[in-house]
């Protein structure tokens, strides 16, 4: 009889676990400023440490938030390194707030 109960509850358990944060797409944001990259608490003037932090977090989506004043080559360098090292989907957002003038 306990086996029947387990069989009935298994689909319910599976359904409930998909509502936990683990089922949601993991998303990481990278801020690109004119003189540095920032991912969470990691700040660096070169892209590699920021990319290393992204890889450690294993996201499904990486959102690159670049200030409009950032030279395009900085964003391209970051995108190139991310594309080479992760399969995460990349998104770009150009931002104006919280950017140095």
C-alpha cells in the first residue's frame, strides 16, 4: 500500500519542485563601465576576472549592461570572451543610469 501512495505523490512532488528557484533560468548581470567590468562584488579593469565569475555562477542567461559612454571595443571584447567560454544566452542592454559622466 505505501508504494501506491508514493506513486500518486511522485508527479505532485515533481510539479512542485519546478516552482522552486532552481527551475527558473539563472541570470547574471555584468555592468560594463568605461574603466571597469563588474559582476556582483567582482570588479576588474579587464574582462577575464568578470568572465571567470560568470562561469562560476553557471547562468543560463548573461545580461551585459553597458553604459552608452563605453567604447564599443570593451563590450565586444567581453562578448567575445563570454561566447568562447560559455553556452549561456547573451543579452545586451545600453544604460544611462549609474554611469560615470
